[in-house]
């Protein structure tokens, strides 16, 4: 029994949350939250606070869809969580932001490794980036309770409470999808950091504007009628239509939907729709191809 459970014994009876409609549901049905190393590190910060049974109940809230909304901004998160009372509880999380000077120091360290920028642009947080933070005498993740201030309108005196824990877990899942949310919580938007990184890598007088001047002009005809008319397309351009090898390929490339609210997973919900549409498209295209051949004969 943790110290939090000990203090709670006999003080607050275990409450049953009201059923929430359309809430944000965790895709992690069982086991540990977070698939990537950076998401796991975020969850480890929460679990290091030793909140006892509040962590267990927070996980249940996240999986049941009790969190109604989450809004992430620089240095803060605001959320609404449905508890046992009619009105949802208001959760606020304040994360200690890094200063502009701190981010400039970090960008200078990161610019020394080209692979960092490539991975960040690809939506991946390189693990070695923690070394860059340390060299800049900074930390990517909050280290103590003083770095994360949480508030909830519920009557539980503990801070963080189970409602805050539920939001924390859902943020961990969202970090899997978008690692730059960690940067945002520390006070820096994705595009802002990439611009800082670009400034560190560009020598004076050789920025993006200088590169544009060196690029050759597009070999396009100045006559609009020629451009829009185009050329004739071959009859066998498409060939025999075949269904794709991967269902919902484009959404899979884009990644998971942020803070998904469905009872089933995002891709699981899309697959039947895409499979049906793909089969119908193949049927129509092949029937049209056969019809065109018959007309030619």
C-alpha cells in the first residue's frame, strides 16, 4: 500500500464514474501505455510519482473513454474528465517551458548531427537527442513534480488525481503519433524548432532565399491553352484494375487519428469502408474497360 492509499483509507469511498458518451478512448486495451521510447519515458515520469491506486483507476478512465476533451498548447494541457458527478471535472496541466535561449542552445547541438533533423522531419524522435539536451544542460522530459503542475476541480485532495492520470496516459499515446507534442509542451512548436535548426545549419547569405535564386526555371510553355490541353492518353493506361495490397494505405501513412473517440481502433473502423469502396471501384473500372473494348470491335 502506497502512502497515497494509506491516507485515503476511510476518507473517500471508491466512486463509480458516470458513463461518458463520445469520450476519447485509449487504444491500449491492456498492458503498458506507449509504444515508442519517448512515450514510455513520459509515462515513466507519471508512474514515478507513486500515486498508488490512482494510477490504476486513471488507466481505467482512459480506456473507458471518460476523458471528454484534451487541448494541448505551449506549456499547458486543458481537459475535461467525466467523473461520478453530473458536471465533468476540469483538469489543467502546466509543464515548465524552456526559454528561447534554451531552444537556441539545443538547436545548435542538434545541428551537429544531420540524422537528427532527418528523423524529426520523418516524425521520429531520435533517442540520441537526449544527449543533445544534456550537452545544452537541459532536459526533454520533466524530472520532478515541480516541472509538472497539475490541477483538477474534483474533491480529491491528492495531486495528481485519477482524472489527471487518465489525461496523462492519453497524452502518452498521442506522443506515439506526434513526438513534437513533447516539444510543444516544453514551449516550442514543430515548425519553430525546424526553423531554428535551419538557421543553425545555414551559413550567412546562404539561406532558403539564396537557394531559390540558384534553381532553374520550370520548362513550362507560356501558352495556357497548350498547358491545359495536354496530350492523348494511351488506351491501356490503367490496364486491368486490381485491389490494393494494403487496406487504407493513405491513412496508414498519415498515422493515427489524434485523440480517437471510437469504440474500435481507427484503422479497424476504416478497413471495412476502404475494402468495400476498393472492390466497387475495381468492378466499375473493369466493366468500363470491357465495355470500351466491345465498342471498338
